[in-house]
C-alpha cells in the first residue's frame, strides 16, 4: 500500500476537526425518547430546533443560533418564538421572538455521532445531556462511484514513506448487503485495488465500520476503521484509518466520490 504513496501527488492533508464536522441530523437522548433537537449546519454555524415540552406537558417551541467557539463547541442564544395558530391564516403582527437563554453543542472528540447538549433558560431550567444521532430510514450505499481521496502516512520506519498523499480511483464499487455488511472496493491506477469489508453500524445519517478487513492486491492484509460514511445527493464520502499498512506506517484518509 505504501507503493501507491510513492507515485502520488503531494498536498497538505486537511486535518479533521470538530469545526469541519458534519452535524446536520436529528439528535436525541435514547433514555428520554420523546424530545430532541434538529441541527442544520452551514460552515461554522448551527441552527438548532428543539422539540420539547413546557411545564404543562404541551409542545414548546425554542430555537438556538450556535456558532463555533474556536475550541470545542458551538455556542449561542436560545430564542423563544410565538406566532399565529397554524390552523388559521397567518397574521404577521402576531409574531414575537426574543432571547431567553443560552445553549451549547459540544461534539465528541472521539467520533461524529455523539455530543453533549447544554442549555440554560432562566426561569425555565438548565440541563446538560449526552445526545446522539437518531436513526430514521436506512440509506442505501450500494452503487458504483468515481472520485478521489486525500490522506497521510505517519510513523513509518522509513522516514521517506511518511507524509501526505492524494489519489484518484476510477471505480469505487460499494456493495451494501441486506444483513448490514458492506464491501468498498477501490480501483486505482496501475491495476491496484483495495477492499474494505465489514459490518455497518448506522448513526443517523452516518455509517461506520469499527473493524473493517482491509486488503489490497499488492499483498496488504490488515484491519481499518471506517467512519462518517455518508450517502450524499451526488455520491458518497467517508474517512478511514489503519494502524499499520506496512513499514509500521499508520494511514488515515478521507474520500469523496460521485455516482455514475
């Protein structure tokens, strides 16, 4: 697998940070099913919509405008909004909104599917909850794709093998089986093929394979983890990591591909 690095183009591999994460999804606390928060992210901003209940047990409407704090969380104000009853024609003058508290969304440093949600609304309450992405349907990943990847080798015994790389693949064939397993077969230039095989675990809009069998036609046979696997409107994207792909090199890479 290191052989591919020697013929690849060099670039600065972008580090994956919480700021660069994709957190658009429905999030909830499994032990308290019935309430949660919808997050819609653009760049370093998240619009949060809470589906919760008031002291009378009736649905209550709150939103929050959260901005990346540059360190570890998205923070901002909680907004209370009231307006015209949805069963009658809209009356613009009925709309009122105002800041009633603060909130923060802190993504897990270990993965992209767990987080901590905190809020403080004076006169109403304050809480800190561990939340996670909520599954709806099961997105199908199986298809043929074409695209590229960017990654890096680190910790190599041979210093020249360490460093960033980029690559393209003429075909990524993903087979998503009914039993939840999947194969990702990458076909690179020079007749090199690499395949990841394992059991998919779904977390909201994302999939992961904690222990994928990672093999290549050049003889590589190891284990890797695949994370943030996501079906997009144009194709697929994800990341993978392997602790040893030869010469004691650890490999980490992100990939993106369009369906064809």
